[in-house]
C-alpha cells in the first residue's frame, strides 16, 4: 500500500436515481452533470452544479418495450446523445440542456451507436463542432449540431472496418493547430484491436486518405466483457490513454507536439507504451475487469462489486473500494464506471444507485513510487518538499557511490540539505582518497549557497582553489611528458581552474589566493587571477619580464587602468618595443607627456640607426602639433632631439613655428630660447643660432654669426629690422664691410661688386658709407661713377628741400592773412535780440563788470557771443549752459578758466574788435588775452544749439530721475517761480 491515508473514497451520491423509470442501464458525466439511461426508455439528467434534474421519455411513439442502450454527454455537460433500442430497431437522439424535446438523428436510424468522441478543444455550449460516432457494425460517422438550428447540421459517413468487421466499443479524439490547418488524432477500439488515425484537414479528408493507405492498429486478442478506451484529460488536453483489452490494460503517453514515424509510414502519437497483465490485479483466480476509469496515476478497475485501484507506474494494487448497495442490486453488482474529466470525479452505478469516487491528492506519494523504480527525474518532479528531494538525492548518491562513480555521487551529495551533514559527506570521500570527488562536491555545494553565506562561500572557494592546485601538481608528477603542457587532461583542468577563478573572483580572498598560487608556483594562473582582480601592476610586470610588450600594453590600454602605471612602466616598455609603446601612448588622450620624459630620455640616449624612425620624436611631434601641448619641458626635449640630428631642416622648421600664435598676450613659442641657443651653439647648428639671436632681437649678434655662415643669410637678417633705421644701417654696414674684406679679386672688380652691393640696400647705404672700408691708396677714378651718382642724389634732395621751404613760406603768409581777416570780422545784433539761455536781451546792462573788463567794452552792456548761425548768448549764460552739458572734467576746466579771467578782470586788456594787427606778434598777448582765448576755445568753438553739444543731448532725459515724480505732479505751482527757456533756432 502507498500510504495509510486513503487516496480514493466512495460515497453514495443518489440512492434511487432512476426515479421509478425502470433500472439504470447506462450513465455518462461531464461538468457536474450526470445523464442516466433507464430500462424503460427514459433519459434522466441530474445537474449537481445548479441542483436540478429533468426527465426525457425517448420511448414515446415507439412500439413495445424500449431501453436506453447508451448515453453520452460532452465535457461541458450541455450536449447529450442517447441511443434507444426496442421493437427490433434502434434510434439515436440528440438533446441540448436548454431543449425540452430531443431531436432524432434520422440518418442513424437502425444503427446502434456504442461510442462517441467529442471535440474537446473546439466544442462550445452552442455548437458541438465535429462529433465522431462509432456503431456496432464497425462504422464511423461525423455529426455536427448547432443549438440554434434545433437539428443536426450534417451527418457524414467516415469509415468502416472491412478487414475484420467488429463493433466499435470506445472512441476518443484530440486536435492540435498547425500552420497547414487542424490536425486530428483519433483512437478507436474494438474488442480485439486499437486503431489510430491522424491527418490534417477535415475529418472527412483524413479518413478518406486511409482508402489508399493502411490503418495503423494494435491487436491484443482475448475475451473481455467490455472493451473500453479512456483518455486522461489535464487542462483540456489528453495526457495518456488506457485500453481495457482482453489481454490486459494497454496504456501509454500521448504526445501531440511531436510525431513519430511508424514502419508503415503512418503517424503514431503514442509513447512509453506498456501492458498491465490482469494477473497482477487478481488474487488466486484471475478475473477480468468489467469496467475501468483512468486518473493521473491510477487505474480504477471494476471487478465484481468492488473497485481495485492500481498504480499505473508500478502496477501495484494500492486500494480496494467497496460500495453500499441495496439488497436487490447486489445480485447484479455494480454495472460500470464513468469519469467527469471537467470536475475531476469518478462515478460508479448499479441498477438503482449512483456512487461518487473522490480523489484526494493522489500524487503525494508518487515520488516514492518513482524512487523505488529508480526513475529519479520523475521522483524529483513529484517531490513536495526539500526532505523528499533529499531522500531522492541520497538514493542517487549512494547508488553512484556503490558503483564507484564518485564524481556523479559527489554531484548528488551536494544537493542534499538535511539528510547528511557537510562534514559527513566530505569525510566519506577523503577517507577513500577521492580528492576529485571532494572538489566536485565543493563546487556543486557552492552553487547551492545563497549570496548571504559569504563566509562559507569564501572558505569553500579557497579549499577548492587548493584542491585544483593539488590536482595540477599531481598531473605534473604523474608523467614527465606532461611538463610540456600537452596532456589533454592537464589542459582541461587548467581551463576548468581558470573558469573557477573567473566565477569566484569576487568571493575569494585576494591575498590568500595570491599566496596559494605563488606557493604552488603557478605564475600563469597568478597573473590570470591578478588580471581578474584588476591588479594590473602585477600583470604588466609579468609580461615585461617575459618581454611581451604588446600584451603589457594591451593591459595598460584597459579603461580602468590608472595612468600612474603608464608612467611607471614606460621606461621598460619603450626599450622593449618603442613603436608599439609610442602607438599606445598616442591612443591615450589623458596621458601627461611631461611624466613620460624620463622614459623618452632613456630611449633617446641609446644609439639609433640613421634610417630608423625616432619614435620619441614622433610622439613629441604628436604632442606639440596634434595635442597642442604647451609644456616647456616637452618643447625643450623635442628641440634637443632635433639639434642632435644631422639634418638641420627639422630644427629650423621647429624654431620657425609660432605655436602660441593667436593666444591673447601669450608667447609665440614655449621652449627656453637661452637653452635653445646654448644647445645649438654646442651642436654647431649655426643657422638655428642665427634664428634664435634674431628672435631674441639680438640682431647684431645674428648678423655677425650669419656672416660666418652665409652672407645671404646675413643680408636677410639685416633686412628684418624695419623700425630702427640707424640699427638697420649699422647691420648693413657690417655686411658691407664683410663683403668688401672677403673679396679676393682685383681691386677694380672688388669696387664693382661693392657698387652692386649698394644697389641691394635700396639706397640705405651711400658710397661715402663704404669708402672707409677700402684701402687708402684706392684711386678715385674707380669710384667716379658712384660718387657722381651720389652727388646727383644729394642735389635732388637739396632741390626738394628748397621747394618745401617755399611752400611753408607761402602757407605762413596765407595763415597770417586769414588771421588778419578774422580780426576784422563783425556781426549785426538786433536791438531786441535775446540770449539763447536766459532769454533776456543781449544789449542790456551788465550786472558784473569784473569779468566784463577782460572783454571788449561796449558801454555798460554785458559781454556776449554771437555765432554765425545767428544765436547769441551772454558770456555767463553760455558758460553755465556748456558747463552743465559737458563732462565733469571739462566743466571743472571751464570754471577754472572763468575764475582766472575774473581775477584778471582789473588788468587792462586789448579790445576784442581791435584784435592783433598784422605786424603785432602773437607773443605780445597779455595773460588775460591768453586765458580768454582758451575759454573761447572751450565754450565758443561752436554754437551749443547747432553743434555736437546739442546732438549729444538727444540721449539725455528731459527730467532728472530723482525729480521725475515731482515734475509730473499736477498740483498748482507758483507760476512766478517758473523759468522760461527759449531755444532760438
């Protein structure tokens, strides 16, 4: 027995279910609906879901006694088919749960329907879709009924058994959707055979195809009271089948997703087929079951008046069920079993009563069943908790251990959580010296830990690391040939160990692991682990020791590597592979070239072939030109390397480049010119020295040095001076002296060359400038032409000066005449002419005579200004107006002049209309006249209303901001206090 607790139980559901309509002859169930057929032709429908029932009399209008042969109900409990027999004939009826009156299927008249297959996937409450009916004479028909039509849509003949005509006693159908349409799977049984049909299209086309191909069947001869076919349905899909045949219960799984080709070319969807012999279900004399039902794991077999429950997996009887029958029904016994796949219930019935067979957790002990059969995967699938799984793993592990498959045993032991302790399992393997099994166990155990078990994970990972290292050493010691690392096992364990280090890098203690690897001499793995832990310094150092510069540079190129490592290893790397190192530097934009100077100087100190590319120069050029580096150290280093080259052109190009050009207030070059000069002098790069002298504005030194190199260069340097004529002449004299002294030809030829040289100076030097450079005994005849030319030039200059003097004299005369004319100028002032500022008449008497004394006296009138435009102003009014509209500094200047003029008011002054006579010198003006002249320039150079002063006033406010609110106040003011200002155009 599987368990002390009963899985199946029997309860009386309805004692007198036939309601006096005869005795029960047949029954079907679906969706909590039970349909009974009686011996008097009645069909009784019990709906336990809603708690009602109704009866239908199918014997009405039929002569003689009528009995219900079979009833069938769909899984939803809505559609019902019943066959009634009597009077030597039979009829088949269809009824719906909503109909009060059944409909006869006239085309089936006279045919005895034994079995029905419903289309479980597509049937609805309103429409049956395809239904297959199997008859007693071995024929199959397709029927379809729609509830709203109140009759069948069609009845089609599908198939007939011709080879061995037998009645169909069981029928089942499944469908699946495919890209080409619906695939049908049909199984049908007779007393001796199980037939299978399958195909895509309609049912009619599927069965029609068997006219040209053989029907696939399984034949099991033997006598059986009632041959039945059952599908176990789970989630509306058939999972497995069982055929109650004469030879036994033929059963197996159903796989509608994959198809297997049978030898005859048909498609078979049955797998894991088996036959349960009836002898296993009997004690003593073998008695065959009269009916059967199928659950997920069991067969319910009706034998006599009891039901034997047989486990489908181990074929053992697990329970026996007995029924509480009435005395009159005991003689006939229990008639049959039926199942309600939708409700998950089973029923049994005798001629009076209905019994319900309930199932309670039938899979609870199935793990034990599978475990006893050593079907471990199925056992695990049926385990309910960790303890049950431990039992399965333990049995698996013990079996493997006994079979000396220690690695497999270790894998199973690692899955155990409670049955055995960690220490027991490890000691079990250690005691027999199975280190590999211990390692496997620990590795699998690591997979089972949660992330919170950090301490255990670290300890076990460290232990595994040591076991791997021990295994590697043992492999190396086993065979000397392995020392060349050619063993496949050795390579496999190395690969496995590295994969372990990669997986556990975050849980392994870094210092402990490094120490272990170092103690075992596993340098490669040490470097590998260091790389995993991003200890790049160790990795790079290792590659440098091996001379693998490219590998070291690849490590340094990683984005998370500190730049300090670049600087630290730069000297070693550039000596190993200068090209790759410099290329690597050039790809790293964040490097500071200044920190690479020690490495570059080390490389530069080594001798290099003439045709070899100087990698440091290449990198420095990249920094200077591409990165626009401004570090003086970088520029100085590049300059020093250029200076040491045989070709001076690169040095000169570098010196001529203005790297700082365009920068505001920045230098044009970043190298140290004094250092550059000292270096170029040391390396005897004279042209470069000339350029540096010139750049430092040391033109005399530049020309002097250039004369030692190339006179043409000296001339070019002398020509560079443009803003200092004396210096430029001095430089050209230096060049001339050198040219004259260096000529080795005849005297007359030297003189001609000197004269030609004078022409190159564009007139800067004359013949008299270079005559001192010739010997004292040189003949004048040799210079005759040059001297004459010089004298002619001087004569032309004298004539030009005379012309300029004459022009100046005429200009002075014109100016004197203009001054005299201005002094005689006058203006007419009308009697009522008003001042442009105060509005009073110009010709009124003056109030203040102190300042008026310095102006021309016109009786007692105040001094005033009259402008050509016609505007007139009192002097004081004009001063006040201009001061107000001028800047602060200009106003102070005007007021100071006014003050001085007032203080000098008592001194006699020349009348303004008298002016200066033509013969009177300007120097004879008195101080008052000078101050008045300055004041005139300050306030009367232009009319304040017609000149720039008025234009500037456009942008000024009419009112001061602080007075604006008061100015717009409409409160009446004292009109007598208001001042009226008249602007005269």
